[in-house]
């Protein structure tokens, strides 16, 4: 099955698009349910979407994420 996934899987909270592929959470979750035509239509829109994502995510370690969530960082 065709997929734009590049295994980055992090959602930009401003645009709602994945930093890696440009899909929304709903699109990612329903990807296998779409017809090939629907998937191609979404994939055609992805380059323009990725242009609206202003920064790429930094990989966050589990330790730093836990500290941030506790308010320590």
C-alpha cells in the first residue's frame, strides 16, 4: 500500500500536520480505509501542507520529556 510515512510521526500543534508526512491525525488513522484514489488525492496535497510547517521537530529523549511534563525543564 502506498504511504507517505517516513517514520517521523510527530504532529505540529499549530497546523495539525505530521512533521514527517504532512497528514492529519485523522488521515493517518484512517489511511488503510481510504481507496487508492483518496490516498493519491491526499498525497498530492502533502507538499503544500509541509510548506506550512515552520520547523522540524527535535527528537526529544524520554528523560527530557518526563522532566518537561513534571515542569522541571
